[in-house]
C-alpha cells in the first residue's frame, strides 16, 4: 500500500472517530508541528500547548478536510491556531519583544555548547527580529517543508507574492546573521 493510500486510510479512520487512527496522525505529525510552533514562539511550554490545541482541533475539524495535500491543510490549521493565540491574548508584540530580549541578554560566554548549538541560538535570535509574517513564511518553507505553492495556497496569495516576500525575508535574515 502506498504512502498516500495509507494516509487516506488513516484520515478516513479519523473521520469515523477511530482513536487508533488519531494516534497514528499524532505520531506522524507531532514532531514537525511542534517544531513549527517552537520556531514561531521560541517557547517550549507554549509550543506544547499549541500542539495540544492543534490535535484537539483536528478531532473537531477532520471532517472539513476535503482532500488535497493533507500536510498543507494541517499546517493551515496550525497557522490559524498560532494566529488565534496571538489575537486572543493581545500579546503579539509583548511576546516577541520579551523573548527577543531574553535571548539577546542570555550570556553566551559561559555556555559549554558546540558550534552548531550556538548557530541555532543565533538563528533563533535573528528569526525573532523579523516581523511575524516573514518569520512564519521562512518557518513554513524551511522547517515545515511546504512547497511555495502550498504556502501561497495556505496564505491565499499569488505564488509570486509568497516567493518575493520569502526572498526579501531571507535576504533580511542573511543580513542579520552576518551582522
């Protein structure tokens, strides 16, 4: 049985309320979705909370999935959860500024970590300096692995717009990383 056929079987199981099918979806996507939330929030507890919300919402909304790329649909639901969180708490700026300050003030000289960890920390700091929209585009493309078309479809914008925004965002991120 092919991967697409297997996923279709699992989704049908979810639609009929099969707990084992939901467990399989969680097993398949929890890591990537957690990573998506973590890259957007830089907060492990909040990322776990948003991940839990995603899978609760998945139980409620699986019947609204009408076919097509399941991952794209799942990350659209994830993005909606993230945006709901930002709107619902009226803390978008406070959240991003507070985390950015925390990361910038973290002492780096005392840390005993390898080069890779330090580069990842620097990447996270610089990602947090970008506006939320640009950061989300970069995370969707490079961390969540969505295609340009899937990103454009999710955001309801032409693919050229998504490409140009991503290009500008990457250029800005590169400048921040080199600076």
